[in-house]
């Protein structure tokens, strides 16, 4: 037996320089997007209890967060809005002086080069907390579409670079594409939450965004965790409707879905490492049960190894720093 052959993998692990050279997964801070929560009011920067280390910002202080991101090497953010008032239709989502629209204009004015992605959904703006117009206990898919279009167009008009519909209504990508094109925003890409599972991992976010449904749940429009072919079907439909980037969400419990979608599409694939994934790492680290830094790095690398091109994560800044140090990347 040739002993040298048996030792080949081990030889390539002998030094850090050697290991870095033969890494199969390459990471870049350009692939990271940091979600931010913007809230009505003045002078606000308050920590979100369910998500330690993440904050609610008022529009006037949002720039501080963006500057910190830029200092860490992260130039892309995803905006979520918390309006003052909610109503049945989620009016706050699309009005010209809505919270997200104002936040976009403020950032655009001070940070022309930052990429602004916006979440397009009604759940933070509806009094019932559902992602669309509610009739009795069911969300009316088709009545919701024009409202999502108005929301996406208002974001683009305010200066958003990318719109990301997260509602999971059928036909929304086509409707939004058409609406954007008609209003002169044919160059604004759509990052569609193509495979969005009905997940308990969104728990901390719903507290952060005050968007838990008042009745029922989102299983009527979000995906069943037992299914994987359905994810491909959703991805295919969104592609046909004109999506530019496909997203899978959550990430860690759905690495197989990321890999499968990536294998079946020619579009870039984004993964959203959601609030519950972040909160679990934070809580376990606070209890001294795990090493936060190492677990954060390992989780992120696993998502890219599953062939995500883009990662939306609350750990974006720390990950960019880890890449800079060469610990990952
Ligand atoms: C809005 C939306 C949600 C998330 C992103 N966009 C919540 C939901 O669908 O209930 C979750 C993000 C996270 O948990 O970090 N529809």
C-alpha cells in the first residue's frame, strides 16, 4: 500500500497557510447583507430584547448603524419598518412618507454607495399582523397584490436598490415586476423570498417587528417544512415571473433546500439566517454553553458551502471582521 497516498488530505491540512490555500468555499463581505429595524420617533437606538446586539433605530440615528457597517466592511443593508399606526390594509407600507420610505431617503442622501434592500410585506403595517388583506380568517391573495406593488414602487421611488418581497402571495413577483417597469424602475432587481417556510425561527423577529399575527398563523401562504420539491416549484415560478435573485429562508435548518435550489437555478441564491438562528447562538453563548465566535463562523460557512451566493444575517458585521482576519473566507 502506498502510504503517501493515504496521507494526502492530511498533508494539505498541515499549516494555516496550506489550509487557506485549499479552501473549497470562498467568502467575501460583498456577499453579506445586514438587516436593520427602523422605527418612528427621534433619537432612538434601543436594543431589541429578543435579539441582543441588534437595535431599533429612528430615522435620524439610522446613519450611525450604517456607518458602523461600513467601518466593518459591510455595504449592504435590508430595511424593515415599524410604523406608528397600523390599519386593516397596511397603509403605512406604501405611503410616500412611510417609515421605510423616509429611512431610504435619509440613507440615500448621506450614503450614496450603500446598497439598500427593502423588505416588501404588509405584516408590520396591518393591525391583524397578516402579510395581506384579511377576509375573515383568510388572506386574500389577489387583493393583496396591488398593495405589494404600491409598496415596492414607493421603495424604488425613494431610492431603494433592490426590493425583496417576503409575503409569499402567489403572482407577486410578476405583479411587482410589471409595476416597477411601468413606473420607470425596470433596472431595480427583485430578490424574492422564493422558498419561505412557515417557521418558528421567526419568533424573535416578530417581537422585534411587532408583526405576530393576531389570529391564526402563516401556514396558508408560507411553506410546509416537510416539503422540498415544493421549494423548487416556488423557485421556478418566481424565476418565470421575473425574479432576479432567489432566497431561501430560514437557513440553517434548510441547508438542503439552499443546495437544491442552487443546483436547479441559474440565478444567484440568497439565504436568510433568521432571528431565531441568531437568538439561539446569542442565548447559548450568554449561558457560556458555546463559543459564539466559532459557532457563528461555522454556521455561516455551512450556508455558503451549501452554495448560497448571498447571506442575510444579523451577524454580518462580526462575520466581515472574521473574514478580514482570515478565520473564514
Ligand atoms: C415579513 C418577514 C418576516 C421575516 C422577514 N420578513 C417574518 C415572518 O414572515 O413572520 C423574518 C426574519 C427573521 O426572523 O429574522 N413577512
